[in-house]
C-alpha cells in the first residue's frame, strides 16, 4: 500500500513512498542518490518525521552502445519501414 492519509486534514502515522533514481553512469547515479537522500532527510527534519529508506533491487551497469550492432539495428529497422530516432553519443 503506497498512500498517506485518507483525508487531507488527517496526518497519517506512516506515509510510504516508492521512487527511482536514474543516471547515465554509475558515478552519476551515486551522486544523484546522495542528493535525493539529502532531500528526503531534509524533509523529514523539517517536519519532525522519521525517515527509513530501504533500497530494493540492484543498480544497472553503465550502458555502452556497441557501434556495429547499433548500425546493424538501424539498417534492419529502416528496411522494415521504421524511422528510428538517433540518440546522441554519450
């Protein structure tokens, strides 16, 4: 169950939330996770609440496109009448 109170004028005992942090690299992900955690901690501090963060799942490794496979995919997609939107190289 991911909800807070059942009415706007009732402060619930617990307000669970689920969130995701995404980034281009594992280093950027770690930095983004620290910033998100700091925001959550600041909110808890400002409201006098307790914060309990539980990480679920695992981080993904950096995505590195393989140029040959990418170009083969694009050729195949175009041969099928598709018009893929090119992504900028990172």
